[in-house]
């Protein structure tokens, strides 16, 4: 009886091999494979200049969308659907499958790395602060905010600048969380807050806006959050992927390295008035572990 059972098992295994595993469940298609086969992708952005926004004609523009377009060129993707979302909803929409990628200048932080597989940094920026014209509260560091109980700051929900402000000791009852970046700008110009922390990469277009340039300015100089190592923590914006989409992230990182080498990234920085940075060696893994 044992011999019959053994022969039956061997025979069954041989049939599976002969018919190419017929009847076994096929391996699930990865997001990268689906993008290749369908020729389309959905990308989440937050409608904030210069990272990703709709221009006056309704077209999607910005550093991050242009970077994604350039990265996908070798795949022949014909349809890139850019969807505007509140910044605070980008990660949850990525996780739920509403977006395949998020591209809105999101900084790599240890907290976010638990939910997002970031590309290697596409930029290196620092904390900057917008204030009313003349900087009436003389704000040049987070410590200036901490020391002055009259100063309130604001930012869109989920902003890394808020993480830095809290880490620097700014009391939570003096931080106004707003729905999006445009609401944060309105809060500053409307005297609901006295300072608006943000990425230095986003300052240029705002200061050139004819509706804003006479009412706001960048606080200069400004010392950002000083980490445990005594060095000001840099902001490293990146493109975000789902944790499981390792092949898609690897493809993007390969293309990113190529585009940094051939001048594509530098040209896009110049196009959107983003200061050219010099640091390019830090990986996503290293940025995720920084405090």
C-alpha cells in the first residue's frame, strides 16, 4: 500500500511539471508589471508650487510630475493620471491603492518610512520660514518661536516642518494645522499665524507671486531643527511607493541615478526655480534612519 501511495505522488508531481503547473495559482502581477502591460499609472499630488500643481490652463506642472514623466519614458507609459489630493491624505490614498505613486515633494522622515517606500532623495532642502513683510517678530529660528508666546505657526496637516517644530520644542497649542498649503498661506496673510515653516525648495515661486510678494518674505537667516548630532536636519524630498512595490521603486531609483547623471534633474530644478543642491550621496535607507 505504501508503494502505491508513493507511486501516485510521484506520478502526480510529474503531471504538474509536464503541464507547466496547470491548476496552480499564478503569481500576482506587481504594480510595475501592471503599469507596463496597461500603459497607465495614477499619481497623487497636492497642488502646491513648485512640487506639483495645476497651472492657469488646468495642466499639471511642477518638479515632481515632470520628474515622474521623465522617469517613465523608457516604459512607454501613455497615460499618467495626476490626481490632486490633500497632502495629509496622500499616504493613506497610496496604501489603499487609489494612487500607484505619490509625487508631491514629501520629505523622507523615520515616521513616514514605516508607511511608505521612498525613492532615494530627489532634492536636498532645508527648513525655511515665511513671515509677514519686515519680519515683525524677528523670527530666525525655531527657538525664537519657542521663546515668544505671541508667535503661532501653521502648516498643512502632515507637514515635516511641523515634526521639526515640535521636536525643537514649539508648544502644540501654538501650532495651527490647516487643510492644505494654500490654506496655510492664507492664514499667514490673514494674521492667523505669525510664521509658516516650509521647505526651502518651495519659497522661490511664492516670493515671485505678484499677489504675495508685497506682503510676505522669507526670514533670513533661519536656523532649522538641530538634530541630536548637533547638525541642522536636512529635508530630503522623494517619490513615494507602497512598501510592497520594491521593483517599481528600484526601477525609479535606477532612472533617478541616470537623470541626475545626464542633467535632467538639474534642468528641472532650474525650470522651477529650485536652488541647486550639492548633496547626492544619501540613500532613502539612510534618510529613514536619521533623527
